[in-house]
């Protein structure tokens, strides 16, 4: 049940980010759910490897480098999924920040 709730919150965060940023576009909420599932799979595989490799950088930046890894995951997802576009790394980085804030707020409310 927690996984489904997390995926729904991630989809809402994606839609919020797409609404706020000009460089990000998501077709509809169904596409946002598909992207949320793809991001979960990417973060479970490639994201963990990148987190391990970049541990010294995350330590030096007090964890802020994690947003760079999250932005990279968003760009990879946008490359492979139709209906989800991210124009550049700056937009991906800002989307990662927005998603983190929305996830924190919604998880705190629920």
C-alpha cells in the first residue's frame, strides 16, 4: 500500500513540477504515473549505483549532490519515455528539487 501511495505522490509531484517549470512537460496524469514507476525502477537500479559512486561528493556537499543524481535519473527517464520531456539539465535539477519538496509535504500530511 505504501508503494502505491508513494507512486501517486510522485506522479502529483511530477505534475506540479511540469506546471511550474517551462522546460518540463508531462502529457497527463496517467503518463505521470508511468514516469513515476520508471523513476522508481531507475532509482532502484542505476540510482543506487550512482549514489554509491558519488558518496564522497554527497558527503562534501552535505547531501545536495543527490539532486544532481536525481536530475540525471529524470533526464534518462525523459529520454526513454514518450509524453515526458525535460529540455535540459537545469530543468531536471529544478524538477528534482520541486519533487523533493512536494514529496516531503505530502508525506508529512499523510
